[in-house]
């Protein structure tokens, strides 16, 4: 039931990226090519015959990283590699900080030392923000209060601070994209959409589906649309920090409802909230301004 495009429509202000000619004479570096976003970017660049080199090793291996960077001269570099799953982060906090923060430092160090005039993209997250109450929903802007209890968000926020310090006085144009929720047909559990899809597939007709935190609201896009945004940013070498999201929220109950509808099953959805419902919706004024300019 690969139905993600029907659940989350493309926001009208985000055009599909079609200017691949821009990258034809460019040399692209990439980490995290086995993840959802990195794999989509790699596929799309290769389909357009763009010269792209994915880093094949662990980003905390400084010796291999140094040797690899020394043999390349990139015009653009996309850094997606990270431990993302909340379960994995909380299970091994030290490993998460080592990969997400020290690994990012290692990448930045090599770019600063070996890459001249290279545009750098860092994949950050909406988890750095403190969510708002569903009773007083406010869109999250760059200056919104930061999360106080998200370990994953803390690793990304620490990485952002490193990037700004390292690149502030050098020729590298650094772009930090705070990416809100996304999904893809290849995304796996424990992420929200594949988890609900699996449960709907397994449940019998006329049964009940219990959805935890169904009143919470999330800003979702297709992963392909996220990559469109990032390619637009890269083609104009955007420098700075912005949110990457749709600017619209949908509660988890409605997401489950649409997945059930696509299954053609008669399933009643019950909502329980083990946590206080909250909302993550992106303020996308800066993204709109950039894309529509």
C-alpha cells in the first residue's frame, strides 16, 4: 500500500526541481546516502548524470574521512548522516552524540581544510523546537523556543552551533535546513506513517485501530518534495537557516483516517493520548520568500 503521495499533497509554493543542468559541471559530495533523504538525492543526481560521490564509511572514522576528502574537490556537499530514530538515540545516547555532533564536526573540519568555496548543506530537524500546545497552536519560526527534553534535537542543535562557528570566517556558504516530518514508501518503522500502514494492513475488517497521540499535529511532506526544496537551495547556494516544511498541520488521527480509507477496510479509529497532545507546524515564510523570488 504505497500511497504516500495521496496522503500528503505537494505544497503549491514548492515547485518540482527540474534545473539539473545547473549541476552538470558540479562535483557533489554526500553523507547518509543509505537513508531516506540521502538515497533520494543520490538517485536523482545520478539519473541526471551529475557527478556525485557518496561517503562510504562511518563519519566518526577521522582517518578514512581525511583520506577521502583529500582525493576530492567538491562544489557542493550534503550532510545527511545521523542517528535519527528516537529509540536508537535514547538507547545509546553517547553513540548518538558521537555520530550526530562529533561526526558533523569531522565533516566540517575536512570541508574547511580541504574544500575551497564548497557550498554545504546540513540536514537539521524540527525536533530542535519546543512544540506548541494544540490549544494555542503557533507556527514554529527560526527563533521559536528550543526543545528542553529531546536528546535527538539537542544533538542537532549542538551541530548547528558548531557549523555556524566553524564556517563564519571562511569561504564556505553553509545552509541549515530544519526539516519537519516527511515520509516515503521506503520509510520503515518506528516512524509514524509506516507504523500505521503496517497496523492497518494486519488488522481485520470491522476491527478497531487504536492510535496513540492521535490529537497531536504534525507538518508532513513527501520526502521527494523535501529533496526538491534542498536542490532549489543548492542551485542558488542559499546561505543561512530556514525551515523545510509545508506550513500546514494535520493531526495524527486524520493521517490514520486517510490510510484506513486507502485500505478499503471498515475500521474504526480510537484515539488515546499517552502524552499531552502537541503541534509541530513550520513557519515557512523564509522558504516561500526564497522559492518565489
